[in-house]
């Protein structure tokens, strides 16, 4: 009853910028980290420094789970909460194609930092080779919503 169709999940993901990426951490423990993300041509992308624990986890195993809470609001009179959330389970792929990488980074700037394109594009020129861009290829995309 609360399940959303995949197309609605894809559309809702476009409306937000933050989620949680869960990976296989050390000793079999899960590792979940908050990330900024963007949707370009229907695909979820994130960017990162090309080193660190998150990158080590992804190099060890590209399987991942990404979740985004699109909206959440307590409804005191109903003793419940209204919410929309999306969960993507899939594989993280390091983007190596320079054109795809540039397109994604430029979209981060134009969509998330409007009015700062000149500065953002200069930063991309300087940092593109020092930035990891990761695409999340879904195996499944599910979502739930209760809108009160």
C-alpha cells in the first residue's frame, strides 16, 4: 500500500541532494556514510576524493545500497509520520570516461550551485583528475510513501 512505482522513485530522487551510501566495511561490518548526490540522465552519481575509507570499501566490493529520505514529518494527531523514501541497491562504478565525468561535475555545479558556474567550472578544470565520480547502477529501486 505504501510502495511507489520505480518511475516515481526516479522522479523523487531528482528533488533531493543528500542520502546515505551503505557499503561492506571492515570485518564484514556495514559502513554507511552520508553523501551528496545528483541525478543525471536518470542515473545517480556522487563525487569524492579518490582515496579514503569509502573508496577502499568500494574497491573491495562495489555492491552498495543507497537510501534517500525525500520527506519526513511527524503527524502528532495521528501518532504517525508522513514520509517518502527511496532505496537503490546496486553496484558502484568508478566513472573513467572523461566526458561523462565532466558532464556529471558540471551538473553538480549548475544544479546545486546556480550563479557560481564560472567559479565551479574553473574548479572542475583544476580538480577533475583529483576527483572520483561514482555512478550507482541499480539492481533494484524501491520506494515507500505515506503522505498522511
